[in-house]
């Protein structure tokens, strides 16, 4: 990665940290600590555990996609690449995660292929949100036709995503 790009990324990260500190200062550190002190530890630990599990499953999917390219990538390096993409996940459309493509170039994985993995991940996120949103539709029983349309679209998209030709 070029020095200029590294410098620019560092500046953006420092600016982000500064914005968070300003937000904490504005709200008040004492109020945040007091509010967190009132929360049961289990209420924090259970969602954190599920989040960790979700990230590990997503990393497993990432490894599967890399395996489809028949270009072995060291698992430790792959984990660093995958999780480094989340550092820029707050960018619009999560396009900061495309930085992973630059790191995979070392293993001769083209930008075209690695960016396709990004697109598939975003599509799977949309499908997951569609499926999760169908759980709420039961409260709107008069909209069951819409539910069937969502499920059909999600299943077609999933079928397309597991097809080697589409990948």
C-alpha cells in the first residue's frame, strides 16, 4: 500500500476517534459510566457473545470463498485481512471493506474476484435482513402475500449465490 494512502487512512481513523471522544465529552463521561453501571453484565455479555459468533461464522464463509479461488491464503493472514476490513465499515455502503482487495493482491487474487466476495457478502446481508424482517410480518397477517414474495426473492437470491457460475 502506498505511503500516501496509509497516511490518509490514518488521518481518517484519527478523525473518527476524535469525533467519538467529542461525543463522549458532550454527553458526559460520568453519565455514560453511571448508565453502564445500571446494566446487568449478562445483558451486555450475551449480545457480545452472539456478535463474536456471527463474526466467526462470517470469517468461515470468507475462508470458503477464498478456497473457491484455488489460491491458498494463510489462515492467520486471512483473518487479519478479513477483520481489518471492519476498521472502515462505517464508510457509506461499507465500501471501506474493499480495502481487503488490496491485501489479497499479495496472493495473486484479482481485484475482480475479491470485490465479488464483497458484493456477495452485502447481498447475503440483504437476504438475512429480508428473512429477519419476515419474522415481524406475523403481526400483519393481512400482508401474507407480501411475506411469500419476500421469501421467494430471498430463496432465488440464495440459490443464485451458491451457484458456482454466479460466483
